[in-house]
């Protein structure tokens, strides 16, 4: 019998095949292994995210959902989506409540809000201070100081790594010999909080060698599958990290260059299928090389990092 998972979410489209919300797309793959339903403040009645089309997301409503669905686990992620409406679930003792924090930069682990959960994980339990890329003004700001103090509180929280849909590996298996041209970074360059100043500096430094472009949806994947090389920098306003983008890049079949600390991140096997650079001068020299990646090895390694493999780690017992 499949275990049942109740997802508490502000979205009502998590089960849609068209949904591309990166924090919830694992549902599409894991529906094969679990019976999954949802509850939240709004949504079509058929998705049962509330007691009705305009149901109130209070504890009483949640308990009605639990009594009818009888889940083995309750799952939540991304705290900022819950702060205004999630009822306190501390009184629910009989069902494991799993929370995966994505925005731990902006929250303190010691906040009582997290005490309502049985199991707490985070996507990035540490940030490499050597790779902080911020202006002097940023470093002196109250927000910067608050974030640095928050980061320290998460270092002992279990790490829940990113993963990739099986469909991306399936596509890689069928690509065959495709014509690949150019070196790219595909993603966001600008953010209102100056997260990506390093990317902007890199775009200037590598002009003519690496194209830094923004793309979404199918255009994003088209660019990845057509690239000869992809650059995945780790620098961030608040330090070095490992983005989900690295997993997407690797599954494109392009050569991937990164300065992410893969061993500390717990994905040493991925270091065998990417090229790690220590600084921008070394990256410059690596870009001159034209050796092709081993697609079979990429498939073998990334098959251990699928959504289905990853979520087995937390839905146990």
C-alpha cells in the first residue's frame, strides 16, 4: 500500500502536469510511489485545498482534511509562503510533519515557529563566506548583518539536497549527437536585493567567451540542450552556495564548469562529471578546452539524484 502524503501549500496547481514550480515539481515523479493530496487557503474544489472554494485555512479545517485523507506524512516547504495563514500545528502529534526550508538566509532556526514540525531540513545549511559578493554598503546594512547571524543557526540542521526529474535523464538518453555551440550562463542576472552582483561582473569579464542570458520555460531548456558549455558560478551576495541550476545544467549533456564545493555539499559523485574551477583565470583557461562530457557517466550519476531517490530519504518510517 502506498504511503499517503498531505502537502500543505499556497498553490492549488501542484498536481498539474504544466506546473513548473521548482519547489514542488517532485510531486509529478513521486505520484508513482505515494498517494499525494493537498490542503491550503484556496483552489478548485476538486483539488480539495480547503473545505470549499472559499474555505478558511484554520486548524479545524486542516483536521477535517487529515481525518478524511489519513496521511502518513505532512509536507511543507518555503516558509515565506505560510507566514500569513498557516495555523499552528503543534497539537498534531500522531503524524510526522516535515518542513524543508529554502529561505534559511532570512529566518533564524531558533524561531519558535519551527518547533511545530517533527522533522526539519534545509537546502543550504552553510554558505561559503569566501564567495560573498557584496558591496561595502551591503556589508554594512542591517539586513546583511541579520542574514549572517541567521546562517549560523542552520549549520546543524539536516541537509536536503536538490534533485532532478527523471524526465530530464530520459531526454538525455535520447538526445544522441546534437550540434552544440557556445558557452552560456542561462539564468537571472539581476535581483532587487543585489543577489547576483558576481554574475554581472562575470558577464563583463567573459564578454565574447560566455553569453549570460535570461530565459524561462521551454526557451531555458532549449538553450541548455544547445549549449556546448555551461558555467554555474556559486558566488552570491551572502556567500557561496550550490543552486538547483547545477543539477539542471548537468542533465543537459553540456560541459559544465562550476566553483561549487561539491564535496562539502555531499555530492562528490557529481564532481566526476563537471569541471571545477578555483578562480576566473582558471575558468578562462578551461573554456579553451573542447573535450566532450561522458554522457553515459552523467546518466549513471544523475540517476542517483532523481526526485524519487531523494524523497525516499525523508518519507521513511
